[in-house]
């Protein structure tokens, strides 16, 4: 599988037989997400060292205009996001009026937290509840996912948010749960 900013080998994670989460897809390692709702998190724990799972998060502490995936923080805050189905937007619960934005044409893709703009194609996403995939509305062949490698981020861990070719990637990297 090839991510837009990370190459991944084909020897990855096995998917378990028993179904987990709301997606109906089975995962080997379900996270123990302690973050209060609302929260969007990766359906598989994907080696998060403390079993907390991976949430969308601002880079650094508090507000930042850059986004990545981060260990889901038990206290919530800047890892709390919600999906507005009507507006097709991923919105910060912590920072009112701020939405996820990504330019699918940019390589590597850069995820930002910007003022919500209903006219911005970069802020419009579809969510398929059957598999947990978020896709840019104008790039349905791409999915929002996480990079293969994680790194220390204070007492937690972080990963890059990436755009993945949905057909070439494993679900563990791009299947999200909305709670």
C-alpha cells in the first residue's frame, strides 16, 4: 500500500474474525477510548502503546492550525471532533467554528484546522458508516487515514494524518468510529 507521504509494506496487521465497532469491519485490537463524546477515533488501536486509540488532534497543546492523529486523551479537549453530516464537515468540539481542511491535490496532504467555510471543497467530507471511511467530497478515491509510524508526543503518541488511496490501503489505517 502506498500512502501519500509514507510507504507501507504489505506485511501489516491481520484483521480478526469477530466484528468490532460500528463499522461492521473486524479488527484485531479495539481501542479503549476514554475521551468523552463527541470524538472521532480510528476503529483499530493500531499499536497505540497505552491502548487509548488514535483521535484527530491539533498539533501541540491547545489550538493549532495543523492536525495529526494523537493518542485519544482521557480528558478530551483538542482531540474532540464531530462529523456534521448535513454540512459534510469534520468540526472541532473544543474550538467553535473550526473545521478540518485538506487539499487533496497537495503532496503530501496537509491537514489544517481552519474557520469553517461551507463553500470550501477542502472542508467537505463524506462518511461511509458501513466501513468507517472519510473521503474528501471531491476525491472519492482517497480516504483519510493515519501513517504507519508513530512517535512519542509527551506522555502520549502521535501519527501523521494522510490521504490514502482507498482501494490500495488496509482498513486498520483508515476506518474511523464516530461517537
